[in-house]
C-alpha cells in the first residue's frame, strides 16, 4: 500500500532519520494510525516536525507510540528455560562469588527485566545479580518502576508462582518489593551512539536480552545496534534476540551458537570457530577472572595522606550544600585546549570524550586509539606510557579502555593501582565509584562518589553516580537530591557542550536523562 497523505511519507522519512525506525509497506498503516492520534493533539504539522527534530521527552513518547510496548512475564519460555537451566548456572559456576550482570534492552514496562530478577532469585543468585532495564519511553519506564500489572501480563505464570512473587490489589498485581528493588530502569534509545559506556553503566553484561526491537530499524541501524550490543557483552557474555528480529551474524562481528531455543550470539573470540558450539556443550562459559568486591575495597581507604584530613580513612566531609540540601551551581569551565590545526580530528574527538578535562599528560597516540574505539590498543599504549610517566590522565584512560573492553576484573585492578598512585584524582575516584557499583557494592560506590565530589563538587557525573548508588540502597530522597544537584549544574550550560568525565555525553542529553530520572523517582516515592 502507499501513503494515504503525502505528509505521512515526509514524517516517516524524518522519523527514520532521527531514530533509525523504518516503515515498510506492511507497517505504513500502523504509522498513519499513530501519527493520526498525535495530530489530533498537535496544533500544526510543523510543530510535530519540530517535536521530532528535538531531544525532548515529548519526542520520545511520540516515537514510543510507533513501537509495540506490550509484553508479559517469561515471554518465550524456551529462552528463559535456556537461561535458567544452562546459561546462568554456567556463568555462576565459572565465576565464583563475582557479580552477574543482566540487561533487558527495550524493556517496555518491565516484565522482561523483572523476569530476569525472578530467575536469578530462583537459582540462588539474587544477591550477586544486577539487572538493568532500558527503554526509549519514559512513560513505560515509570510504569516499570511501579511494577503493577494486570493478569494478562502474568499469563506466562501459574497461580502458585504469581502468589509467590506478587500481591493482589483488586484486579491488579503488585510485584513484591524485593524484586522491584533488584532492577535499575534507565532511559536509552538503542539507535543512538551512547554505549557501550562505563559512565552510563552499559558495558560488560553477561546476558543481554534485546527481543523484538531490531524489527523496527532499517538495515544500517540494525548493523550499528547489533555491533554495539555485542560490544556491551562481557568477554563470554550472551546476546539473545527475539524470534522476529533479523539474524545479525552477517552484520556484526560475533559468534553464533545454535541452541534448543534458537540462535544466541556471543563476542567473537580467537580459537572459537564461526558458528560456535551448542550451549549445552560449551565448556568455555565465562572463564575470565572473578572481580571480587574486596579488590577495590582496599583502595577505598588507602591510608596515609588520604585527602589530608586526620580522620579521612573513616569519614570524608560532605559536599558543601545550601540550607535545603542543594548545591550552589558551580560548573568549572573547560581549560584552554590546543590551538586549531595542531591535532587531528580524531585526537580532538578523543579530548572531548575522555575523562580528563584537559588531557595535557596524554600522548596523541593514546588519544587517537581511544577516539577510534580501539580499546585494546589504547590499553596497551597506556600501559607502555605508564612505564615512562605515571600521570592521572593516562591512568584514567587506562581504566576506561579496559572497562570499555568489558573486562571488569582488569578495570578493577587498574582502578585500584591508579588510586594508590593518584589518591586525589576526582576522575579516578568517580571511575572507582562506577566499578564498585557494577561489582555489586552500592554503599562503597556512594562513598567513593562522595569523595570525588569532595575534591570537585562540579563533577556532574559523580552526582549522577551517587544518585544511582543511593537509589540501589533504597535512599530515594538522597538519590533525588543528588540528581537535583546534577540538574542544577547542567541547567545553564549550552546543550551541545560535552560534560566533563562523561566519555562524550552532551549537556543536553544528560540534562534530559537526569530530569527523566528525577520524575521517575518522584513517581516511585
């Protein structure tokens, strides 16, 4: 069929350009219906164009109307059986007591993410498992955080299981707090180039479920998203797609594993033949070193000279606040960089993306490798450079490169060594907080983030990291306060500026994300 009105074709092209969503003839009627609903509320088509072109919550909600948000618990039982019986037990056996990280990408209203949390609890892995759920619809994320469902969303569970994990409230079912608190929900548009990212906490996952999401993208966007998902896996992680999603073996560098639940994808590894092996016969599941919480604990209080405070090994002064608990706005301006033409575009891009604000102590070779996302080379160059000149800037890039390779163990060791040499680096303390959080230690992560803020209270990403840790600990008021501090620091900055220490995040995007998280926390109160 063709478009019923010419403007629909123009709007479809604009949506594809902005989001990667594609609308073949079979989906054109769906698009016209969704746009028809939106046009009823819009005063003009031109305003709709402006809405689509901007980075706003309203734009995200419009795009969400164009995707199917309906889901239910334990959808596709075969894949969940594979997770329960083979993949998760294999990871747990190979990893000792180290944390297990799971991601529901395109989580809608949370059913899939909570299903992962329930399985982890059933296997006795609940205390060491973290679950992330992301979606491009803030409305759906708010519903996911509330975790209140109809019986239709529970149609994949029997009555006994429902009674074990839910309490009934009229004709609705409320997930028990233990499982609501086990999942962290965040905004993310998978079509955007924002991951893998240590700053965003999207990296090094042992299992990623991204089911029935790629069907909405054009082929070029599918290839980009698929590669980023593969790159966000741990060294031996698993990516599971939906039955309707296109195969990605020809689009991304990955190994394909044939299982009783269909195709599953993994990072490509030297010595593992293309096509992989059946999951039940794969003796190679997650043989990397365990990353133990205590590995970083020792450096949290490294001893003499720590912050030049007599009691600093046990307590660090709080960040200065106003009477109502908010920080006074104070965003340090970036230092003057090199003059135009002195460096390549790649190096300039790296200087914008990397953690240090000035990066004066980082060789161009390292910056160029990092900008090209050749993290293995960047890590090797950083290690070599540390033998010549041990600077905090090089240490920061070394930790980031290892983390972006999804090697949590190596990143943890590098962070510990870096803090021993540079205990007063706010950047390193911030990265330390992220690693502690990802290793399952939100309390220590909050302490490290506070120490980073004691050194530099304008470090916006440290406020965000503190909020994430406090939210995981159940301190919602503290998390909201930390996010409000971040929002205050971002408020008057140009939207296109790069946020220091954010690995390339713009002020506008981070501000939108922070404001969305504040609204989500307000709804959870």
